[in-house]
C-alpha cells in the first residue's frame, strides 16, 4: 500500500491544510465519507474514492487521522508540520494489522479509551 492519510470528521479547512502538507510529501489523502463508516478501516484505506455503502448512524464528535503505510521519517515530518501550522485533529492513529479489521466506531472507541488512560 502506498502512503496514505485517512481523515474522518474534519472540517474543510483542516482537510485543506492536511492535503497541502501531505501533497508536498507525495502522500495521498482521503476524506472518508459517512457512507463508508460501515466499512473497516482497512477497506477504507484500500479505496481511493469515497464509495457509497450501507453506512451507519455513528456520528463521532472528534476528528480522526489514520496514517497508512507512512515511513517513520514522513510521519515525523507530517506531525511536525501539523503542529507548526496549528492543525487541530482530535485523534491520530497508525493503521496496523490489528486495527485494519476494526469498524470506524471501534477505532473511535479505542482512541477514546486510550485518551482517557493517558490523560
């Protein structure tokens, strides 16, 4: 899989900033459509365009960025640029073999639990 960033529940301003930063590093970005929330994170990462599906009533209140296949160097540069440009994203995650099979709602639940345990 090529390097890609998935964005969930981001404003158009945040999306534009992330896409600008990522494009400078030749990283693809995809803003996931609510219709895709019924799919697994891995399925969403594999497609380039928003594809209609059954969807779900799940509606998170925080933004989420999932980094897929990024090199450590690119991840560091991306996170630095986001901080530098004051881009506010509620949760940041890395696509793994484990969470690739999770639904969007499960990923959010895990991120919320992790946040509670570390803050």
